[in-house]
C-alpha cells in the first residue's frame, strides 16, 4: 500500500474520530463551552497516554537490567 493511501486513510480516520467525539460530548459542549470541553477531552487523552506508557514501562522493567 502506498504512503499516500495510508495518509488518506489516517486523515479519514481522524475526521471520523473527531465527529464521533463531537457527538459523544455534545452535552459538554453546550453546558460548559468549547474551551472547557477541549480541556476535558485532552485531559482524558493525556491520562490514557500516561497509563499506556506506565504499563509499557512496567512490562520492560526487567529488560533494562540486561
């Protein structure tokens, strides 16, 4: 598969994910405003990334000593 098709697929995936996020968090958008909703979503993504990184570091803990 060519790089252009992969890039187009990723762009479409991000577009669909963005639309799903807008639909899922519609109540938050209207109640607290766009800025606060973005903070909530980005905070959730940062927590998810931190948790994933922590699990990966724990699984590699024994490999650092080798």
